[in-house]
């Protein structure tokens, strides 16, 4: 695994790769897997999931994950000083800015002629769906895998209601709390997070990534994007799904506070021929925390299957 913080769209961005690094020549390899994270967009939470995908593909295809702009700051300079503040830079961190961020990344680092297997998780699915509307990006995408997709009516879901109607009105209290928490000594923060991980069954190797989430500048951008999602992610874009259904795979959860089962059922009613599946293994929306390996093997198998089907068509 390799990682760094190249500047993408004016923002140093955390990139993790398995196989070829983004600036290395892909040689004869004409395919790459790119994962767009959910919110918060910290790639560190996707290490187990994507390393498993890479292994499932026999390490023959590069696997890359891109975090969201401003959601993950490097702990050392020069990157830390180069991250633009949210004030007067809202266009970099709202939903449209995050979409442009992914467009800039693909145009800069994916060579022409290289096909993309696009994995989206949560709001990453919405961004991936929007990428299919960009001609020069869409023509490179071979298949999309949408995991627990928040692509419609987020504010109407249970978690959307909690976020907008309960948390947002008293967010100043939450903000005060996490700013106070950030001032605690590092060892105290690590101990508190470790205790939470023990109680919740979260693997301790995510401690370092979780610690980054205690940075107030990061949380501000995560919250700013979340509120924009509530406003912008409304009606399901049936037209783009219908026109691309041959290269879309949807995977819905059965106990997802962001994506109710009825969203899956309604999609199947509106587009019966779409490739959509309802989880039977009780994976959570944040599958990367406790079901990363299982999900990684599943997605790896999907990619292998669709590669074979694509080659047969050619």
C-alpha cells in the first residue's frame, strides 16, 4: 500500500493505492479500480476493504481510493498548511465541489484508454452516478458498484431526520464539545476512542484514522458537506440509471438508517431490469468498520465476473 496527499483541486487529498501508485505508469494494464468514499471521506477506514478487493483480483489491477477534499489532513507540513479553510472556500467543500474534485482526479491521473471499475459507498454512489453524466469520464467507466447508495431522499430517511431536525438545531453544542475534545492531550483522546472501539467492536487498527476525525477543521467540512447532501440529494435520477443499467450494480442494506429498504423496492418497481441486490448478511451502512473483508471479497468477485462478461462481448 502507498499513500500521499497530492494537491487535487487546490486541496491536498489523501490517496491510498494498492498496486501502481497514481503517478506511476500503468504499463500494459488497461484497467483500474477507483473507490469514492462515503462521508466522512477518510480513506484510512477503507484499508481492509480495498486490500481485500486487491487480493481477490490476484493483485493484477491497481486499486485506488480517494478521500473527500478537506476531510483528511496530513499531520505534517507542508500539506497541513496548504489546506484552504472552509471560510471563503465553500465551493471546494460542498457537494458540487466534491464532484469537481473527483473529475479533476480522474482527468489528471487516469490515462486515456484505461477503463475504470468504479466503487461508490454511500454519498460516493451519488458522486459516481453524477460522473456518468460527464462524457469524457463516462466513456472510461466499465462498471459501477454502488454500496449502500445514498442517491435519493436523504433528508427523508431516519438518519436524515435525526441530522436535520434534532442535531442541526443544537449543533453549536456539538461543535463546542468536539472543540473541547480536540484540546485534550493525545493520549487521553486515544484512550477514549480505544474504549469506544472496545464497546462497539470496532477493530483497533482504525485508531489512527479515528484520531484524525477529532480535528475540528475536518469535522467542520464533514458537517458542511452533510448538510449540503440533505439539500441536494432529492429525487432519484431514473434517466441516468435507466441509460446505464447495463453497467450498474446496487447493493442495499436491510437495516440502513440512510437508505430504507423501501428505496430498494421502489427502484425495482421503477426499473425491474436493474441489477440491484438486498443484503442478506445484515451488513451495516458503515460496513468498512466490521464487515470490510466480507464486503471486499464480494465486490472483488463482482468485478471478476463483469470483466469476464465484458471480454466475451469484445
